[in-house]
C-alpha cells in the first residue's frame, strides 16, 4: 500500500510517499514545495496544487494523511493554513484518493513513542524506519511521519473515516 | 471587462460573473454550489474546485473578487473557510486570473452606500444595477456585490494588488 503524507504550509509544504509491503516500508518520494517570498499568495497555492497533482499522478497512493486537530493561537494563521489544506484535500479528492487526518501529536507518538518528541528525534526515527541514507529535510519529516502513521494504523484516528 | 465574484462557503459557495461595458453592467452567470450534508468534506472542496474551473473556462474573466479582511470568532471557522478560499484562489491562479480581496463591509458600502446594509437591501440593489428579472439567491448576492465592487473600483481595496 502506498501512502502520501502531506505537511501543509504556504511556502514549505512537505510531501512524502511511502510504500508498505508486508513488514517492509520504503520511501518512494519526498520533496519540499519551497516557494520564495517574491511569489504572491495565489502563486503559492497554484504551485502546491500543481505539485500535488503531479505526485498523485506519478505514485497513485491508496490514501493520503494530513495533519488535523490543530490548536491555533489566532484565526489569521488558521485561515492561511486552511487555504493550503483546502488545495491539498481538493487535489486528493480529484485524484479519488481518500484523505485521513492525524493530530501532530499522534503522528509523533506513533513513530517515536512520545507525542511531544522534538523534530530531530522524529527525523532520526523516519530515517531509521525507512532506511534513508541521510536525514530527511525538516519539512519532509512531518510528511513522512504522517504517512507512516496512516500506514501503521490504517485509519484516520481523529475521525476513523476519510474526511 | 468581465469580473468573477466568489462568496466562499463549504456548502453554498456563490459564484457570479458580470460584464462591464462603458456605463453598462450586466450579469452573465450566477450559481450557488449547493452541496448536501451527506457529501464528505473532501467532496465539497472537489466540487467547488470543479465548478470554479468550469466557470473560469466558460467566461474567462479578467479578474476575480473574493472576501477578505474577516473577523473570526473562532479558528475552526477560519480553517474551514480558508480551505474553500484556498481552492478558489488556486483555481483562479491556474486559469491565470488575478484575485483581488474586498472586505464584506466595503462590498456592501459600494453597492448600497452603507457598509452594514442588510442582505435584502444588497440583493435589491444588485437586482436593480444589473437589471435582473428576479432577486438573486441569497448566496449569489454577495458574489455579485464583490464582482461589482471590483468592476467599479478596479483594484483590491484591501491590498491594492492582486493576492
């Protein structure tokens, strides 16, 4: 089973595709959709949509995993993150790929055994579990952790159902 | 000049296309993307994206106008509205249509002269300005008001620039 993990962010969305076969899990693809400051807001959303469509078409994952259950300090941050999430969820829906939500805490706990694990620890576990030659870039780490969380649980733990 | 107005909402996005030629402004298209409660979240975003792509392709507007400068009572509402906005902005960007933001207050003030005008008053003015045979549906009224606001101001009054 192939799973796409999505760590949504306006200028640094992480995408990671893993494949689980029996007890073996390997990384098929990862990238960070880095968008420089001079690109306008709408151009960021367009690029994220295009990259997602390309990755979905290339890998045809059975499911996608995205962060959910956030705590926001302010609504402006929520609005912008919502924009990126909307683009990502719509891209998956258009490719008929179901999207499951996992809290950041749940994804970290799944891979490190500790929901408040620091990013470096998550990155090291991702590297180890997937046998990567180097540490994944920071923005791809969370995408891998989300994909692994879904591959190992098989369902969205926030809702149990795709969103 | 053709302008697309977008009133983003998960289950009732309003879309309206107007055309301004000299002193005359007419309505070319309006619809409400009504999505029943049984359709999952991701399906709503998919339908909104598809309807926007269809309307953009059919009418090829020079610009799109969307609400901005919201006040949110809670971040959950902001996240969901952000999702719909993101899908709408990305659809416009993929069609190379610049998106301008107007506050709801500014759009109402533009058409009625009063920023806190009730919805019925805005609907009557939209009907009158565009010479519509009947009152537009409630969810299309705001989309018309946004499109008219852009047609008459020619720029996004929140930022002055497309987003």
